[in-house]
C-alpha cells in the first residue's frame, strides 16, 4: 500500500488499515487457546461401594471349540459329529432364542472344517457368532 502525499484537492483516505486488526485477533486467539484447557473442570465424586456380583450364566454365549485335529466341543462337551452338534445347538436355541456363540478354533485346524462347523451353526438357527482370538 503506497502512501501519497496529501494535496489540497484530494479528500481524506477512506481505506482501513487491517494489519493492527489482524494482530489483535491473533493475540485473542492465542489467549483463547491457552485459557480453554483451564476452563474444563472435572467433578470429583465418591462412588458408592457394593458387594461383588456374579454374572448371569443363563445369558452366557455357548462355547464352541475346534482343536487342531478337528474334534468339536460344545461347552467343553465333546460332539460326535456335525449332526449331533446341530441337534445340541437347536436344543439350546429352544431354551434361549437370543443365544450367542463364541467360536474357539485352533490356528492349525483346516479352514474347511471351520467352514463346515459355521455352516452347521447357521443351519441350526444361531445368528450371533463371535470368533475368539488371543492378543499378540
């Protein structure tokens, strides 16, 4: 922005100098950024203590296991074959229609065996299946 010497025939300069305005706004933003974390206060509450309770075993998901040799267990009870597994799953589904299933498959089991077991579970009518893994 160039300044011209003011002569008598020209009027007053009507432009606003925005540089001081920007400086003031930046200072206000910095003040806001510094003070905002100090404005949040946590509420200190003493929580009541209760007796320890046990989990409801009725709504626990079924535990379906497949070991490295392909042997199938349902809630740690061995299943003879896929037909016996399907019958046991249908009986569990009659007792609790919202039952879920946790699948524990050994990492060395053949994938086709896992797929057969999953198809049997789905054919029995159980829709909630979760795979259980270990954290590395």
